[in-house]
């Protein structure tokens, strides 16, 4: 078929899977935030960038290693997310969704601008942690250990969050709140706090992805906005508000992108949007979304 | 469990000059009502008279409200909805509000425990055995009657002693309505204070101790059970 060596094909699928892991983590956060807050969070890419820069600065300024950054940066960005919700998004909750969309869009430009001003637009390298250096021969290709780690860590994180939301009591509050927040509050649950925590969780997840990305891609102010548009396409394909849809379509589209790089490279940067258009025509609610 | 006396002088729930708005629409125009502990009071009236809005205003589900709402002698008019609920009010909405992304049992367990004295899961399943059989089913896959029972059961678990039940007999088969009737009778026996909104006069009549007829957002008549019987003025207001 197309005369492509199997090794190249499998290699690109593997790389696509790694990219798909980032799509999955970011679109999962977007889907959680959209579900409860009804906010289309254009700042999500900036929060991812903050995570990466958080890791970078923790290392450069304080000498904090990768493993601690993986914990500290998401907590820090989560707190920033909580503040964003409390100070700004909450005030926009009662008005048209367009306002919160514009706010987060502006916030993303603002954050990106600050970092570009201070650190410049060029990428800054982040060293791969010592324990994750080297490559493993997996038969059809030699795969860097760090990429294997990304797949393991992001799948574990996505799986953990899926379990938290689908299988725990706290998750049942979130699911019910996504359906009818006012009634949930009338039943005695502190929904305003839940909303803050949810935005913080989405922000922390984006930052976690950012720290994971730092050694793989370079740390730069625009790293989030480059990824964000694809991530929105992923959320739409998975079905707005569907968490498993966001995870699965993130991984699938990463692989699809990888495949298209071998089969027809010219289309690889648009294949996600072609898939989105096709899915919207066939299933307007997305692959795993519920029909309204 | 002891049965509480029907008439006590300290009201469990009392509403004075309550006004409520949805957006610009002024729906309640000075509602007044008062429920003694253990009492069952029914709000009668036509569609759009403001009965449902009265319940929604008490729990804080309107856009704006003014006046006074005291729950166990605590003023609740300025409280956020989750804090009103924690005063011991359980709200069962007209649309039942069963969550489709939650299983039957998750729906049941959703309202947090507000105070001691709530029913245990075992007691609820004993009262409403259907729910035990369907505990793993998706909330909205339950039949209409089961969803109605679930909507009542979940507020019993929370420890709420004041129940606001909105049109619980609406749209259900007679056999289910009978079972709901028996359930409310049992709740009465357990000393719950209940504010019922009912379209169905014949459902409410044997259940309630007192009847308030609501028209244009205020109470226009207060009646005892005997006074309700064959009262032509009431029937005219209700459009029967």
C-alpha cells in the first residue's frame, strides 16, 4: 500500500500517539471546564505554556528538578486558575457566553505577550531528566525513553481524572453540576466552590501537560496557542462535554496526524480539521456527545 | 419515631411578604404562609398562579427575591441556595431533576447530609423497594414513577425535615399516584413538615391539614379540609 516501509509507518504512528497524548490532556481539561462553567477556555493554551515556563523557571531560578516541577507547576497554575475564576470568570457567569470567551482569549494574548516581552519568542531548551534519557529498541524503531514516559504519564493522568469524575462521589457532583448547576446547589452542594475547583483542575492539567512537553518541544510563549486550535477541534470531534470522547479523540487524532505524515504529508496539518468537518456532518454532537 | 402534633406555635417554615422575579417578570406579589412542625400544607391554584415559584423562591432558585423566609427561626432570604438547603429544606422539583449522567443510587446519594436524622439507604430502600432493584440503572432510564420516588427519596436521605414537593402526582399512572400518596402519609407519620404544590385537588385533599389557594402570586384563601369540600368559590378559582 502506497509503497511505504512498515517501519516508517509504525514510527509515525508512535510519534502521533505522543502528540495525541497532549491533545488528550488539553482537550480533557477543556471539556471539563466547558461542561460545568460553559466557558470556552481560550486561555487553555496559555495555561499549558505557563506550566512549561513554570517548570523552566523552577529549574533555572531555583534549581528545582523535573520531578518536583511536575508537581509544583500544576499546583501553582491551578492556584492561578482558581484566582482567574474567582476574580474574573465568576463576574461573567450571568452574561452571554461570548464575554467569557473574549475574556479568556484576551487573557491568553496578555499572558503570551508578557512572556514574549521578558523571554523573547525563541524556544528555550529544557533538559530531559537523567532517568529518562536514552532510547529503547522496540523492534520497528528506536524510541526515546522520554516519549514512552509521556505516553505512560499522560494516559495515567487522563485515566485517573476519568476515574475521579466517573466513579467517585466528588465526580458525581461534577456530573450533576454539568447538567443542572442550580438544582445541584438547591440540593445543598456548594456549587460556586465546585466551579472554582473545576477551573483550577483544568488549569493544573494543562500545566502538567506543559511540564511534560518542556523537554520534548522547546519552552516558548507561543507553544500553547499553536496547540490550542487543534485541541478545540479534538473537543468538537469527541463531543462537547464528553470526557471519554475528548481523551479518545485526542489520541486517535494524534495517530491520524502521524499516519497522514507518511501517506500524504501535505495534508498532515489540516487532517484534524478535515476529520472535524466530516464528523460534524455525520454526527453533529461529536463521536461520543449526546444529541441535544 | 413519634408523630408530632399538627399544630405548634413555633413555625418550622414561615414566609412573609415574599416577592420574586424571573428577569423582569414579577411573579410573587407578597406571599404569606406558615407551616407548623409536622404540618402538611397544600398550595392550590391554576397554572401560572405562582405556586411553583413560591417553592423555587424559598430554596433560592429565582433570579431575585425580597421579603422574609424563616426556616426554624433563621432568616434565609439573603442566603445562597446551598445554605438554605442546609437549614433542613428538601426540594423536589416539578420536573423531578433526575440527573442522567448519574446512576439511580448516585442520584440518591447526591445531596450531602445536612443534619442528623436523615433516612439511611436501607430505610429508603425499605420504603421504596423499586429503587433498590434499579440502583445501578442510569437515572433517567427509570420510569416516570420511579424517577418521582427517587426525587423524593434523595431529599429524605439528607436529613431535611421540611419537604417542598412540587406536583408529585403529575403525569403518573393511578397505581403510582396511590403509592406516592401512601408514601406522603408515611412521611407525615414520621413527623415531616411538607409544603405540597398540587394541581390535583383530589390528591391533596386527604393529605393536607390546610390549603392555601394562590392566585396572581399571593394567597387569596386559607381553608381547612372541611372547608375545601364542595367549596364553589375554590372550584371557581381552580377552574374545576
